[in-house]
């Protein structure tokens, strides 16, 4: 009998394609009837502080790209922290361990100002390229490094580039994490299921629609993504927020200090905050706060 693993997907037996689909799935919905204080909608901003690891991950040594990475800690993060402080809004920063080790004072400031820091890999590696042992080692080392720097143990993970391997959820369980924020099966939180069994790990879903990078990233060698004006991107994000408010759900946004942090773009975050406050009945919270509340108060 031939080895089914070597077959083209159209030749796979049903057990094989079902096994692929059922390995990690969305389970129980975790949408509360209302949010703390009777709020209608939860708003959770997140910033992936990749910094120099975007270049280092691939073994790159480009001075130019490393300087672009340095813009994040030098300008982007301070600008975002000042904006968040101005509006008394808390956010979550997902930080690769190497970026945290390069900029420890930044991480200490993030925590001191009441924000959350989550695991974002060691050097922004691709998890799906790693064997289980290597991925596990890097994830645990990353959490240890962030805890050593900040004094706070991370409770959430966003896989670098949202690259979720077949081993990732198992490792998250071993780490005892509250939540993951890398997958896209819903717009509201849900429980992750591994091989048919509930894991207790909350998924705080992401989406490229609610990410600044697809709209703004520049590629000198030829555009692979559409470039939109900041006004167009704001309109997309605002409509996502309005939809979450109408449905009584959660508006989650993923941005990057080296992308959104420029003077011509950072206003998007401020206007989203103002828009949410003008609508009223909104709870601004970190990813950990939203995940914990959703888990404990699911309808």
C-alpha cells in the first residue's frame, strides 16, 4: 500500500484530509452578553514590536533595514505610548525576545505604564519550519526573557507572522498560557480545540483586514500588496469597529510601531480612540483582560 503522506492532496483518503482540518479547530464561542460596566463593545489595540528582528530572522545584515527596525523603539513606540497615555487607553505589545533584549528599557516602560507584553517568538522565526523541540525551547526561552526584563510573566502569545505550527497549541498548553492571538476562525474570542479536545486556551482572533502592514508595507522590488492612503485604512478600521459595536463584540487591531508610528499614520489610532469614545459604551482593555473576561463570562 502506498504512503498516503506522499500523495497529491486530491488523492488523499478522507481520514487524511479530515485529520489535517481537525488538528486545531475553533471550539466553544466565548462572547459575553456584555462587557465590564455594561459596555456594549470591547476595544483591544495591539502593537507587534518586531524592531530589528524582521531583518535578523532571515540572517540579514542590511544596515538600511536594521535602521528601519530601529525606528520602532526610537520613534514609534514612544510616540504610541504618549498617545495611549494621553487618552488613558491600555494596549498589548507583542515583543520578540531578541527585540526585548536589544531594548529592555522600552519593555520596562511599557509595563510601568500599565500595558501588557506578550510573547512574539525569539527572533521572529517561522514556527512551521521548526521541529517541536526547537519551537518549544524558543517559546519557553522567550517567555523567560520577557519575565526577566519586566518582572511580569507573559500570559499570551502571538506567533511571529501568525505562523502557527502543528505543535504550537500543544506548547501553549505546556506553558499554561491564557490565550493565543494568531488565528482567524472568528471575530470574537473562542476556545481552541486540539485533536477534538478543548484546551482551555482562549483564541483572541486576528485578521489581515485589521492589520496595518498589508496596507502600508513597501516593497522596492515590486508591490505585492495594495498601498492605501491613511484615510482609506482609517475607514476600513472604523467600519470594523462600528460593526463590533453593533454586534456587541470585540474590536481587535494589530499594528506595528515601525509601520503605524509615522506622523502621517499615527493619527489613525488617535481617531479610532476618539470615534470609540464618541460612540460610548466601550471598554478599552488589554488582550489578556479581554481574553480572561470572555472566558469567564461567555454567554
